[in-house]
């Protein structure tokens, strides 16, 4: 089994790329690729500028926002997050989103990890930060955002997971990272 990430074994060379849609948040392209076996295939790719999210603890509780998500036709409880503006540093975006969505500022942000959200069809990379030293700021959600801010306990988070109210990857990951943090008393080690 080849585990070299720079291996040519599975590389697909782009033969042609057609932009199908360009919006404010994403663009969609369809690429024709040459496979290692010489055949051609089509890949539908969503291009996204990336995003940042914050796992913020306020007095031992997780700060979350509840909002309606149109693609799912339901409300979700999520950690604060948002897309990166062009050229924006992920940590600056995390700080901005935390204050805009919750009204709290982080005195310090620590990068926990970054990951691709759906690498089978999208290039979005999400940066997950941690903050537990918060101060009051000014909530200023986007014009098209309606948010309810909550500080929830681990028990509430587990209940929301079971009910499907916490149902997005970044928040599920944040809850399990929080559980690990509680069990270990630290982030690493």
C-alpha cells in the first residue's frame, strides 16, 4: 500500500476545466481529468475560500448559535463560524465571527486543527480554534442572519447530538474535542 501523499499513482491530470457558476460564497467547475489508467472522467468541484470556527467556552459552557439552515430545511445548533474573506487570515476570521455572532471577543485563540469538509467534491478547508478567555464585545450578525446565542453544558450538547439538533461536522467535532479536553484537562498529551 502506497501512503506517500506525493505519489503519482493516484494523480489525476486536468485536461479541461469549465466554470459553471460563480457566486458570492462558492463557485462550481466541471473538470475533465485523465486517470492513471489512461481513461477520462468528469469531476464536479465546488471551490470555496475556506472558513474558520471557534469552540468558545464561557464559564465552562460551550457558546453556540442556533440558526435556520436552508439546504437542510431545519434549525441547527452550531459553534460560531464563517467563511474567510479574500486573503483573510483564518485566526482573524475566527475572531471576527465569534464577536459578530455571539457578542464575545476572545483574548486568545488557539488553533486546534484544520480539515477539509468534503474533499470528494469541495476544496473548503475549515480552521477550528479554541477560546476560553472571553470578554464582552458587540454582536453584529450579517443582515441575512437570524441567530439565537446560547451557552450550553456538556449534558445539553450530548442531548442536542442525540436529537440531531447538533448535526454539522464542525460542531460534532468540537463537542468531542471538548469531551477529550474535559477528560484530559488539556488539549495535548
